[in-house]
């Protein structure tokens, strides 16, 4: 049980790091430190990894037979794949 909580907090901290990258890049765009094209190229690198990660987690929920969580994530994963 304790290992699961450590892993959950690890994933939560990784999510905050991804979020801070988005916020810093958008604030640089707002202050005109970078142009829009540069901002999009920086953010597109992170979006692909986020979409891939979400799809992997959804497939893992299916494999591990967590049906309710899988059904909650399925519409979002389907939209991301589309």
C-alpha cells in the first residue's frame, strides 16, 4: 500500500513539472520573449508525450481490469487518438 502511494506522488510531481513547463512557456510568449512559432514548437514536444502517456495509462487500466477507471478514461483517450 505504501509503495502505491509513493508511486502516485511521483506521478503527481511529474505532472506538476509538465504543467510548469507549459506555464513558463506561455508567460514567455505573453512577455514577448519568444514568438508564437517558437512557443508552439516548444509546447508540441510535450503534448505528444502527454497524449502517449494518457493512452498507455488507459490501456494499462484495461489490462489490469480496472473497468470503471478505464471507462472514465476511454472517451478522452479516443478523442486524443482521433
